[in-house]
């Protein structure tokens, strides 16, 4: 088996393992985070209907400056504002295949600072 295929399978297993632990409390919406080398994306998903309630990414906010952690925190604060305006105050945090440190942790801290309960 090729190394690329093994890495893809490993990432997929990690994502499913993290998401399976979130499946316990399905009445709360889920915040999914994705990061690429340049940008970070977050969205609030209602798993019962399978629809996206609110989303935000670093592509949208142009007035934020600083390093990637500061931008991730600003995206978390903005997503928290958007979800609070939709009436969502507590959520489940889905880090996906990413470790909870660095930009993902800054994103989560931004959500908490914005007023969401994780």
C-alpha cells in the first residue's frame, strides 16, 4: 500500500474517532473546524437536519491582521456572534482530524470569548 493512501486512511480514521465521541449529545449543534495552510474555516452544523446554520472563514474577514493564531481567534469570535444571533448558545466542538493546539485551540478560545458554551 502506498504511503499517501495510508496517510489518507489514518486521517479518516482519526476524524471518525473524534466524531464518534461527539455523537453522544446529538441535540446540540456541532461546530466543525477545518484548517488549511493559509486559511481556517468554521461552521455550525445541525446534525438532525444535516444543514449548516452559520459559517465563517478567514477568507471573509479582510480587516484582521497578525499571525495565524490571532486570525483563528478572530474567526472564532465572529462565528460565535453569528451563531448567537441565530439563537444558539451552546455547541459541541468537532476538531476533526486536527490536534487541539495552535490555531484550533485559538479558534475554540475565540468561540468561548465570543459567548458560546462548548
